């Protein structure tokens, strides 16, 4: 107050910006160097206790599992798909067959929730085909919305050979 | 020359736009930075799926096993043969029991390469099952096409 009244002029306080700019640029360099662009990833949750096969006692509520056989060609590519022993042309048809079997309703206590799909894949089959098959049976995308189908998935024990 | 002779001129640069821009850049990098501790190895080419949506919650203390195209497992940054992961899982199990956690409550994240053999993924699952683990998360890349 005393200053202002004595001089009658507004003082221009000059802040030294150099250290701040230094730190800011260092921060920016750090973020630029540590930046790692990663594609979003998601999971297919599977609960597979070892005793499941042995402990599965038949009861009235239980729906028999759907068996999906994935056979491999000589180079590990997909040779054929079969659902409960019936050949299926492709994964889209597999999805249609699953919908035909369990219906489109996937709410609580629905057939889709109770049904279990067991994958029997050849040892040499490329894993990408299994993920495609799991995608086909677990749901579909309709107008950007995911419609869930089967949630219980398991695998048969590996067969080398 | 004429100017210089007239004494040093005090040229002031307006730093405000530059500082604004820099702060915006820093904010951008902070937002896009991945702070998650999820193990992701560039050697793995994950298969993609439209239904592999990122999980809502965070998986608590998962064990990540990454299967390469060549059939080896990357566990904690180390390359291990599939048949040898049992010993590492046994160690994980002991640690979990020490922390009063049950092995069946832990999730095993399987990040397998799309070109790997399915049988090897099944081998990993079988070894984990033998050690008492039963929750698995088969990881895939989220594909939003179509």
C-alpha cells in the first residue's frame, strides 16, 4: 500500500519462468518416452476345477453339455467343426446352431445360462481358432450391444499325438 | 545497426501460449499413459475377438502366463518350457497359502499367441489345475470392427 501510494505507478513483478519451463519440458519428455500404446484386451473367464469331470453327478436340473469338436489340418489350420457329432460349416453357423439349441434368452435361469459347452480341440490346432469358437458360442454383437449366450465353457483334457 | 547503437532493447516474448500448449500435452500424456501393472509382452500376438471386452473390475493379484508362438511360457519376464511351469506355480501356491489365500481363488491369466498350439494352452490349464488353480481368464485383443 505504501509503495503504491508513494510511486503512483503499478509495479510489474517479473517471475522467472525458466525453472518452471525446464521442469515442464522434462515432464513432457518423460511422458513421451514412457508412452506405450496398447490395444485394449479382454478376457473369457473359465472356471475349470480338476475334479469337475469326476464330480459331475447327473441330476434333473443339469443340461447335458454341448460338445464342440475342432479338428486341425496338417498345418494347424481349422479343418472341420462338429457340434454334438454333426458337422458345422463355419463359426457363424455354429452360433446359429447354439441359438437354435438354447434360444436367444440368456437371462438368469435360462437354458443358455445352464448349458455348458465342452471344446474338444486337436492338439496342433492354432489357438486363434479356439478363440473364434469361444466367441461364437459366448455371444454375438447386435447393433453394438453384446448379447450373451453360453457362459460355461470347458475343455477336454489335452490329447497329444 | 542503428538500433544496437541506441542501447539494448528489451524484447519480451509472451510465453503464455507455449506454456498452455505444454501443459495440455502433459495432460494428454498423463491420460493415455498405462499405469496398470498388467504383464504384456510384445512377442505375443493375441487373437482378437469382439466379445473380449475389458473386465469391469481389476483382477486381484493374478498370475499371468504368456504362451509364445514357439511353445514356451513367459512367466515373470522369464522364458520357461511349458512342462516346467509347475515348479513356478508351486512357489506361487506356497506364497498364497502364506498370505492365507486359497489357490482356487486366484485367477490365471492365459495370454496365448494366436499361432500357438491349442494343446499347449490345454497343457498349461492342466498343470494349473493340478496345482489347485481353477479360475482362468483367456485373454484376447478386443476387436471392435463390424
